[in-house]
């Protein structure tokens, strides 16, 4: 039986997404009782109390379909950003938004330009549409090279993805670089700016992408409640886009794509600015401790604007297995010489430091 004959040929080159290991998957091979899961860029903290309360209150109504238009959340987002409700799209995580934008815009033969290594969905969403992925290497600092991205754009380019802070490097695009890039962007290219980790940035050179959004420019800005707001398990992301893009998105998205619990939790997060500041400060302090550890061990890494750090090492697969046995779950990428290490809570950071000291502390 030639099973491939049944399938859309565009899906065959796509590598299925491989999620990070779950704690229960490694209990048998782990040599310690305490496990720190630092592989999926999740928040080490629970959802905000207000979100937990709102989500709990939504549970008795789970016999009913969710609001298919995410009406209340859409209105709150439009008020928060000063845009029209018709310029808001809400999805089952920003991952769904990326895929549906690609589905809405791409046809076979189109080109999609993005930095690499970065989020694998940029590649897979292009492949699924029969478009050509065009991957541009990051700068030496692990940042999207916007000048090189601009050079890679051709008449066939339909989408450009920019991720800042970038996953997995953590690199943050500067305001000056973005200004120069967007002013060069041709009108036939839709720019999708993925800023899922933006709440963690403390870099003075970063920029507010909303100053470039006017509803006419082909610009989509994607954000999520999965990271800083600690709701990865219920999946809720959103985008700010021209009305025409939102209309196309709504043509291809599934009905009731965002569940009721996610909508309730997201809606409750808007007044939690003090808690966002507190968690950002904890993340920054954790990164500083990890930087110091890596410096003392002579390990090379990218400075990160997110809640993870990319550590360079040629024997990443071996080190991944060693850390796993020590209860530290990080992320390894096939073919990439490094590990992405999540920033945990205070105990998680200390456990990571202890493990790295044990592995690398005697190197001469």
C-alpha cells in the first residue's frame, strides 16, 4: 500500500512538532526525586489569582459552546490597544493564528522569509501551503538580521515572520533596526510580528510595535496569554491586524476555536500590571544568576530578552541526557549546537545552577 498517495503532498516534508518532555515521561530514567521542567518556555508560576477565579466560575457552563466570536475579549483588547474590534483576531494560542494567517495568504510558489533558527511553525506553515521557506541566519547575537531579511525578499515573497524576543535564542530586535526594515518593506509583503515573549523585555532599545500599526500597513502583531500570563494549558492568543486580514482569518478559523475557560481567564488578566512587573523582575533576577553561573563555567550563551537562555555547546545531545538524569529538563534541537534552558522560579534556577556546576565545574 502506498499510503502517501492518500495525502496532500505538501504535508509530507513537514516534521511533526515535538513537544518538550513531560515530567511523568522521565520518572523512570531520572535519578532524583525533584524534577524541574524548563523545556517549554512555560511560566514557573500559576495563572494570576484573578484569572483562576474567572476560569473556575466558567466551569459550570462548559455544557455550552464558547462564544464563537470571543466578543467580550475582543472588545477589551480593542479598548486596551485603541483599535477597532474588527482589527482583533483571537485564536487557540498564537500558534493557531500563525497557521491560519499562512493558510489565508499563501499559495503554491509563494515565498516566506524568516530568521533561523526560530519557531518551527514559520517553516511548517509555509510548507503546508506549498510555499517556499526562505531561512535567513541570525546575527552573531542571536537576533533576527533584518537587513539580511530585507535583502532576501523577492517579488514572490508573500509573508515575512519576525520573532522578537526570538525563540530559541532570546534575541531582541532593536527599535532602530525595525524602523529601517519596515520602511523598506514592499507593499506586496505581509509582515507578521510575533512578540509572544514581549512582557519579559527590559531592554531600553526595544520598541512599541503599535506605533507602526495604522490599520492600512500590511502588519500583523501577535501576542499570547501563554507565557507571562501563565495560561499555556488553556491556549489563548490574539492578533492586531488590518480588517481585511481579520476577515480572511475568520473565513478559515474553526467555529468556537477559543474555549470558554481561556476566554474568561484572558479577560481577567488586564488589571494585573503589578503582578506582571513582579514576575518580570523575578525572571530577570533568575537570568542574571544563570548568566553568572555560565560565565564562571566558561560557557558561551546568548543574552536573552525572554524567559529562557540559549547555551552553546557542541555536545548538546549528551548534555541533555545528563541533565535529564539530574531532573533538569531542557530543550535540545536536532542539528543545533546548544540547549535552550528555561528560567524557573528561585528553586528551579538554583537547581539548574547546581546541575551545571556538577557537569561543567571541573572542566580545565
